C-alpha cells in the first residue's frame, strides 16, 4: 500500500510540474479556431451583418465588426499568451451571445446543448480566465519581469 501511495504522490507531483502544458494546448486550440474564423468574418462583413440582421441583433453592422474583430484579436492574443484572461473573457461574451442568438434553437435537450461547440469553448475560456496563460506565454514573461523588479 505504501508503494502505491508513493507512486500516486510522484505522479501527482509530475502532473503539477507540467500544468503549463494543458493551458498551452487550450490556448493554441482556441487560437486555431478563432483566428481563421475572425479573419474570414472580417473579410466578409456584409454577409455577417446580413446574418446578424436575421438574428435580430441590434446595430448589426457594428456588432458584426466587433464580433469578428474580437475573434481575430482574441485568437492572436491567446496564441501568444498576452492578456490571456481578458481575451478569454471577451471571447466568452462572444460565444454567450452566439449561443443565445443563434445556437440555442438547435438544442432541444441538454445533451444537444452540450454537443454544440460553443459551451465547450466557454469551459476552456473559463479555465484560461481562472488559471491564466501558463508558463509558456508573454503573460508569464511580463509577470516574471515585474517580480524581478519588486
């Protein structure tokens, strides 16, 4: 039994040591989703604006530009790990609006709802908001320099 406990302790210590890796993977995955999405939407704002009109979103042209820009810039910030918590929070707002205005109608059961990608994105963003960017990020470099000055 003692050997098992020691093994579990070592495994958990090792996992703590690589805690930065899931955060990096989450950031890169979300950047891979939102950079191309934002770029494509910015490249065709009239189409996105027309879609926002059909959804009844107020100020559709303004909100289309804001949404597409948030996706592109938020994705870039996540990729490099700069302002990660702020970028994840902004993208959480965009995904929440997407769920409420466009995607909720596709979910007839709770299973349908969690099958949508947007709730999964929000979960990832909440982890990034609470945990930050991790060790492999510009945020970490800035924090380390600030700590060295103090």
